[in-house]
């Protein structure tokens, strides 16, 4: 795990002092809210419906127990006792008093955390595969490259005031768990025919009111050219991106309107003057950063298969948790564990101070002091000995975090929606809770199989509904909340944007509509092993429209 150097400490400390002065001036009435707004946004402070919101950066989703305990302390001391983990691998506090924010930032700095560039028209938190460094299918750990990008982009003088916010994601496996094709820049770490490391580069992905899948503009970029090529992409965007219309300001619009071939040509031309400059990464520097992410020394701990079988027999719920929330590790004696923050009827992504402290303790005792945050709003223990899985499960049961629903229909991604967000048109949390309760039966969830359901409370798509197998978008129509359904989206290596299925549903209809969609899928799927997304791609929208709208669908 990366540790701050002297520069990092001094930089974050200076920023805390600077923003403390800005907050004090705002509280004293020396500056107006309009004057304060750009200052607070540079430090992750939003003004929501009811209070300020503070967004804390968790670079590439990696935490240690000390940091998680500090987040618990902040939740208990300055908020309402919980925090909300987001689809950007960040954490949000929804109720801090502005007067307390300097103290929160100071507390964060003491454990090498901050809120810089979690908002504003800059390069945001760089995200990565939450199983990085542990995944059995990984070519290499993508986090060192995410850290290089973090260091390079922090308060970058050329890219601190871009046309619009900018998001980068990195993955190191063929199975894309970082949703790179939904980002402004997506980087797929791979090896060429000579065994050399480099990146496939995708540009122009994004969701919001104009969802687009990123286009590949380079099949292989040598690792030494990461910063020079990324700089070239951003320079082309910074020069040509729209600044007259924020709805058309993202790089996806520029790529679409310019054409991917012409955009790639402009990037290559810009890169020609950059690739042999000081931006070229020396191997020694790459390997030095890589050393921070060396996996823990994992002693061999072979597990007796008979013991595992007996544990399954002793506890059906433990066996179900093993099946759903535990995945293969690169070391045969270990596994990676998903801690679901999607308890039945709970708020997706929320964790209490007590739960955070308990997870920190579990990580210390059983997971080599590492915790990850996934973009699916769950926590991950990346390195757990298989022999310790029952002990970990029992500890999770004690704190209410042993729900065995990873990748099932109740593992719902949802934004805070109209309960918190000033931009939202409709509630997300209550809809997620209702659907979760409707499909509470684990036996039924497992019959349905892998199904990613995602909910956004407005067109900004913070809940990633466009790439949900089932997506729900809350809109406002004639003063009432209405929920539009999309089907067939995906955020993996075969990214697709969901199709709008028809007219929307009211708050009291949407759960029944999801029920109808699920029942239709079960009726038309080709055997019990065919997943929802595969079925939809095979049969298309027609049977779902017929089931939802009947004669309306036929008339259309």
C-alpha cells in the first residue's frame, strides 16, 4: 500500500491550513456562498438538499485498518454515525457542519487521507479493480499505475480547470471489474507478444444524459509512455472540449463529434512531441512505486477439503456465503471476500461507525491489514486464508454484514437520490429497499442468478443505471416521481448501454415492474444456466415489453 512521502505530508497539511482559512472567512461572512463555492468544491465539499456533504478520496479503493477506523471516528464525531461508500470508490459524509470540516480534514491528514479533487472540473479519484493484486486472472496489479496517475494529476496546473470533470479507471485483467469503458479514459493493462507490459487505451466513455461506450484508440501503449500519452489526450480535450455548454463538455461529446479516428490522430500528433520528454517513465521509478504494492507474504495454509464440506453441512448460511461472496485468489490457499453493504431492506453502500471499526479489526486479524472499496459499493478483504473463512464469516454475522448476495438482484447499486441530493428528481434509496425486500429470499435470488440492478435518482447517473442489466432512472413528470426502466446494460469487458423499455412507472408500481421483468426472464431463458444479460441479448426487448405493457407494446 502506498505511503505518503514528505512532499505528500507537506502538501496535504498546507491544503488543510488554506481551506481552514477559507471556511473561517465564509463563516464570518467575509466571502459569499458564490465566492466560496469553487473553493469548497476543490476540497470535496458539496451543498446538498439539507446540509453540506464531504466526499473523501480513497485512491484506487485501497484502505488500511487505521484509515477505516478514522472514517468511523469521523462518522461518530462529526456526522450521524455512518458513511456512504460510492461508485467512485470514495466515501461520503452527508451531514457534517461546515464549521467542523477543517477538523475533519486535519483528522484525515493524520492517516494519509484527503478530499482534494473529489469534485470540480479536474481529474477525479483514479479507480481500479477492487480485486487488484489478488485476482487469479490478473496480468499485473493495476494500482501502481493508478498511483502514478494520482501523483501526476494532483493539482496539475494544466488540468485543474478542464471543460468538465474527468475520470480514469485502470484494470489488469481480461475480465473488466473496473468498468473502464464507462470512463473518460480507461486503461487495460496487458502484455504484448514480447511479454512487455502496456495498456490498451479507451477514450470517451461516460453515462449521464448522453451515455456512451468508450472507444479504443490504442491497442498497446508501452508502460513508460503512460503519462505522456495521457497528457496528450487531456491536452486535445482541454483545447477543444466545449466550455459553452456543460451538458456537452465531457470528452465523450468531443470524441463523438470529432470522430474517433480524427480524435486519435490529434492525440498521436500531440504525443509525438511529448513521448521522449521528461514525461517518459523510467523503469526504476515504475518499479519503485510497484514495490509499495507488493502483495503480503502469504504463507502456505492448505485447507482440508473435508473440513470445508463439514462446515457447509454445519451451516447452510455459511455455505451460501462461500458460494456468493468468496472468489478465487491467485494463491490456492487464499480467497478474496466481498463484504456486502446491501443488507435486505438497508441503504445500499452505507456502513455504520461500529461496522467500519469491526471490519478494520477483521482486516487486522485475518486479511493482512488491507480493505478495498468496490465501485459496486461493497467492501473487499482481498487476502483471506481459506482456513480462516469461517472465522471471518462469524465476525461478519455479529455486525450484520454477512449477507450472501454478491452479484445477485439485491446487491443493488443506488445513488443517494432525492433523500440527499439537490440534483435528484426522485428517490433511489426507498426504491432499492422495496426491491430488496421483494426479492429477500436467497433461494429465489440464486434461482434468478447473476443480475446487476442499478438505480439513479436523476439523469446524472451516479447509480450507473445505464450499465445495469436492469437500470432504473428516477425522473420528475408533472411534479411526481416516475421511474424509467432500461434493460441490457453492462459495465464489464462487453460494455453496453441499456435500452429504454417503455413508459415509466410510479413509485408504487416500479417494484411490481421489476417482478414482471424477472418472471419474464425466468420463462424465456434457455435453461437454468443462462444469465439474465445473455437471455436479453438473445431474445431482445420484445417479450419484456409484452409482459410489461401488453396491448400498448403491440400497438407501438
